[in-house]
């Protein structure tokens, strides 16, 4: 019994810092987080993409969104932004998408507020220098891992942590993501104001195969429109 209690306690502590579980941290008045968007006059869904820019997949995602006249929010990783990929991010801005900051490590939750605030500001500066446009003040930590010091850093620079809705993701439980599974699950569960997260990149591999995301978006957007949804951006 004691072992079960310890295991349960450890699991609760772990999940307290992990998306998509708004937990004790989000009950504190000092936290800045968005797990669902406010209601709008027209039912709206929010598509978001993590871990890009990825030259092998992000352009295809942008093509699919453009073909269906839908907008999304892209959370980009600083180390993946290069002279090669900067035009992809420029295209995001030019086509009306929002761009926010993402991290490639859980280490951000352990950084002191001053250091993390400086790192995020530097990443935003690089995006502005390389693309001519500044990202909005939205940040998504790697795998949703967060801490009190992270929220303190975000408060210093007036940023908001952005999560996502329960089961509204493309993770397929240690199996290769399957567009059929993603479309069926997400389209069935989504409600107005929900934030959906998919991956056009990988936090370690800058050229990861993420073409499944293109196929999923090609099918998800029409499915959402059938339900009367429009598409908004986080920022």
C-alpha cells in the first residue's frame, strides 16, 4: 500500500507540471496561461503547430492551410531558425498566421526567471532580425513542462504560456502518428475555443518526417468547417 501511495504521489507531482493538465500552478494569480480561448460570436477552433520551422514539412502545412484559407499559430524553436528556414517563417507572417516561441528542452522549467526571460527575449529578437516581423508574446514549453520560476519569467516580459485541450493532439501513444486516428479523435472532441496541437517538426531533428501533419490538416479543416467552425490564431 505504501508503495502504491508513493507511486501515486510521484505521478501526481509529475502531471502537475505537464500539459494538458492545468493544475495547482494555474490556480495562482501570478500565472499567465491559456488552455482554452474565450468564446467568440462565431464558433472558433485554434490550430497550433510545434517544433518547426522544418523545411521538409512546414511548407506543406502552409500550402494546405492556404488552399483551405485557414489560419494557425506556429510555435517555433530558436535553434531551428536559420538562414535556410527564415523564409518559411516570413511566409507564416505574410499569410496571416501567428508565430510564438517554443522550447526544445524541459530545462526551461529549471532556469531562474532572469535567465529564461533573457533567453526568450533573445529568441524573439532573432526572429525579428531574420524575418522582419516580431513574434507575439506567446510561449509554449517543451511537452508542457512548467514551473513557478517559468511563470515568473513570463510575467517579467509580459508573455503568456499557451497549452492545449485534452486529447486534442497528434501524439499516438508511442506509435507513428496516423492521420486517420488524429482526424477521427480531434474532429470528434473539438469544441468552440479549443486549442489543437500538432507537430510540423521535432525538437531534436530539424528535418524530421512530419508529412502526416499535412495530410491530417487537409482533412481536419473541412471536418471542422462542416461543424461550423472558423479558424483563429492565439495572438
